[in-house]
């Protein structure tokens, strides 16, 4: 299991469009084989600041996400909306160690 | 629903002890009423860098976490292990919007 944390700053005028595009991506991403979570969060203190919490069963499943049409489309759509390049941090899961606790 | 993302830098010599203390906190936190997730992650690129992903059903449930004995004990134990003060970011959940998708 692995989790990628994505930190995204969005231009104020594009917040609504960014949420719309990312909701579309969310809906399709959670249906990918090997996807465990794809949570979409907004910073309470800064409505232009978002996080994606992308959990996958394996490196392979996480890598496959980047080859999907919905990911490619999202990437293209949000390019204009972002204030600066998004920052992804790949992490290994310490807890929960058991896969059934992720489902 | 709300999620607090906690970003923690640990001193190299205390990584093992930090993991042990945080595992203890994890085990008890996931049993709290209103807790949805308490994921414990380690940055792949920096083994001294950790995240906690604390999801709760309500503000009240999240606030109650800070009054538990296991949280207080964890806070005390890890004080010495941290390189600098941990950084918590409170977020609101955009997706998944439905509670049953968190369980």
C-alpha cells in the first residue's frame, strides 16, 4: 500500500472550476482497480488550498492511475487553474498495516 | 466530516521510538467514537518525515480526541522526538461527501 499526498494551490477565480474538474477525476479514480481512497480536501484556513489523498494497493496500481484518460483530462483542465505546480509526496503506510482496514 | 493533516519532522535518532509511540496512539484513536480514519504515513524520500491523516465525523469528535488519555500520552512522549513543532492543517471534506464511503 502507498499513499500520495498532493498539495495544490489554486487561483481564486478558478476555485469553482477546479472543484468541478477534481470531482470528475475523483468519481473515476475511486473505480480504478487497486484504488483504496481518493479523498479531496479543502484547507479550512485557505479556500484556494486543496489536498488529494490518493491511496493504492500497489506501486503498479498507483502508476496506472497516471495512464488513465480521466487523469490526463484532469491534468489538462487544471493546468490553467493552479497558482503554481502541485506538489506530490509519496509515502509508505505504517498504519493501518492490514489491507482490509483500507476497504 | 473533517480531516486534520499533521506534518511531523522527527530527529533521526528517535525515528523508531516515534513510530512506536504513534502506533500506540493509532490503535486507540481508531476506536474513538466518530473516528473515521487515523492513517500513519512515512515520506518515501525522507524517513524522518511523517504524516497523520485524522478523519472524524464531526468537529466535536475531532475535539474530543485531544481530551483522550492516549492523545495526551502521545503528545508528551513525542515532544522530545520531534525536530520542530508539528504542523496541523484542518480541512473540510469535498469528496467523498457521503459518510458510508468513509466506513
